[in-house]
């Protein structure tokens, strides 16, 4: 059996442009409501902060955006209740879902992989609840290509974590002999995968590509477009 495991955000889904557009809306919204400047930018920067803690503590709920709303506003001395935090979270995802798109060439690449006999899995961290992620998987039109989805919400953990891969192998009823892992955040998506026998492919897209300039040793290939996958996965 042959397998390709994909990360979702900034790998199969083009999250970056949506994230930055919605940050602007968020800034406007929060300025009006709480008179705080640059909230959207602060919100996007908060991701890295939460990822670091999430990696250490394995608490997948740390990626719930209502929590970020609360924590960032608290830094500005504003205390909001759960209902208000939920409303801000809904504002965020509603606007993301209006503009979110699949990554360029995602559909044609997934279709080609299927034709070549690959199983396709998605491995994704939580956004707070499974539904939030599933909605975007549907909107981007990739659901029909997926054989397995390993949600952090089901596995109650965060990347990187062996549980995700064991779950995928269990669903496929085997550990495939040819395996690829594709992701945009090398430390979270590729380091462990390499140890587990995957060929690792770093898609240099999203904010991470700019942060991490050098190719880590556990990355086998760098690509800038999903279409390049075609040449590795014969
Ligand atoms: Mg990603």
C-alpha cells in the first residue's frame, strides 16, 4: 500500500491569505467594540505562542480561537465572558469560511494520487472543535479524496504525536510500505514523520516558510507548489 499524509492549513488549504484578510476585519471589529488597536495582528502572532505551549503540554484545546480572544483582550485589561468570546470566535470563522480556498492545484494533485493508487490521509490539529475544521475541509472541496482524517479533537492531543500516525495505520489496517508526509511547518509536521519512515516534503507556503529559512535535516524535499508532488509520487 502507498500513502500520502497531508497537513491541512497552508498545505491543502490556502489559509494564509484568508488569515491576513480576516485579521484586518478583526482589527476593525475590536477597535469599534473595545477601542484596541491592531488586534488582528496580535491575534495572528498569538498562534506561534500557543503552538509552543501546545507542543509541550499536548492540550489541543489551546488552539480554540475563543480562548485566544479572551487571553489577548485580558492582556489589554478587558475581561470578557464565554458568550462574548464565542461571538468573536464565530465572527472570525464565519469570515474565514467566506473566503477560504483550497491550495493551488490541490484538487488535481489529489485526483492524480488517487489514480496512482495512493491512500490519502489528513492529519490536523484542533481549532477548538472538530466541526470548525470539517466545515473548511468541505468548503475547500477536498473531502471526497480523503481515506482517513486524523483529527486532534478525536485523539485529544496536538502535533507532533505518534498517535496520529497509529490512528491512520489502524484505519488503513496496515502500515504502508511507501509513505509521504506533506506539511508547511517542519518541526510540527515532518520531524516525527521522518523518524517513522515517511519521506518528508516541506511545502514552503504560509508564514512558516519565511520564519524557517534553512532546510532541516529531516526534510527530504522542499516544494513551492503542490504540483511538484507529482514527480515524487510515481
Ligand atoms: Mg499547516
